[in-house]
């Protein structure tokens, strides 16, 4: 897998992790494990009145039982109650079969202190069972142990460098129209961007590289605006995008999460075609480069 494909798949996985909730997240987890450990991981689904008997998947050779929890919002009290219910239920049904119990969650920011303490208490309470938790990083590492065909099967097709170079005006227009329709917070600060902006935003290396790839084709967006009959379209798109950014920042999302969410908005769907994905990346790179999207270096902000 070349470097472009790797950083693109890193972003696609982050988007999938952020977007999936409930059964969709459990299905993502099970698909990851089946592809990485075929014939060793056993997917478990609810069965009639029996339910799943507190088993969301079993790793045979490692004698590990998984319980997946992916609510829309993680509440500490509800999460602790869920852990208690699922752990004790697993012991009553499966205690002869597992030595490790893993709580798989969808909290990108990590677990709160109360939840962490609960897991540690359970781990120390029973010497026969290790209690662990898996979040974004644990799943990411398993995902990127997959060979390229399995990765494509799991996360879908991604664009090539050729797709990025040949991004079409029609796809760019579709992304821009999608963005224009988003709610907009009034912000007139649409100024040229200082060169140290990437550094100021604390983006990961993979996201920085992805943005730089997109910037290589951002002249297509610049040309589109230059030829368009509506001279205010660019400002409307930039203001709408800035509004989305501020909403995500105010929700305490990390810089990489904000970038992923903005890219998903541009894609229009989780299952966007490769041509739409490169158009979205190109537009986002253009807006990052030319407009006041994301943060400025500290000394520039103070002026």
C-alpha cells in the first residue's frame, strides 16, 4: 500500500469510527475481527429470546470475550451500569470459556475516571479473568494489520493519486452545493491564510499529508470560483464551512475529528464514491488554504 492510500484509509477509518453507533458500530467491530482473525474470531448475534447472552464476539485462541458498547453519547452512570450487567452476565453464561473480558467502546476521547475505576475494580476482583478495554487506537492497530484487499473490503474503495489529479468540476460543484446548504454562522473574517497554519492546528501527520495532497489540486476549486457566474458563492461556502467548524470545535472535538467530520459533510454520505471523496478533499484543502477555516498561528490571531 502506497503512502497516499495509507493516509486516506486512516481518514476513512476515523470517519467510520466516529459515525457508527449501536449495532452499526458492533458490526464494524465484528467485521474488523473476522477479517483479521478468520476462523478464530466468532461473531455472535442476538438469537430470539436468548439474546446474545452478553457475548458480542469470542476470540477462540486467546479465550477472550468481547462486549461492545457504542451509544450516541456516553453517560458515566449508564456506562458503569452497562459494564456491571454485561460482565456479570458473561460470567454466568461463559465463565468456562474465557480468561479475558474486553469492553469495546466508541469514545474517541477515552473513558471517564469513574468508568476506568470500574474496569480496574473488576480486573482486580477476579484473579481468573483479566478485564481490559478497547477503543479507537486498539481497533486502528488491528485494522492496519490487514492486507490491502481486506482493507478495501472493510472500508470500501478509495481514490488513487490519478483520481486526485483528475478531479472533475462537476464533482467539485456538487461538494460546494452541499456545503452551501449547511447552516452558517456569520463570520466575515475570510482572510489569506498564514503559512504556519498547519502547525497551529495540531493536526496529526496523516491529516497534514492528506491536506497537502488535496492542496495539490486545489487550483481546480479556484478556477471554478473564478469562472462561476455568482461571485458570492465562494464567500457563502466559506461562511457555511466556518459555521460547521465552530460548532464542532465548541463540541470539544479534536482537530483530526473536526477534519474528518468536515470531510464527511463534503462527501455527502459515508459511502461516497472515490471521485466524490477526492472532490471533497480538494474543496476542504482549498478552504483551509485560502479562507479562515480552522485556527491561525498564535501571533497572527493576536493582530
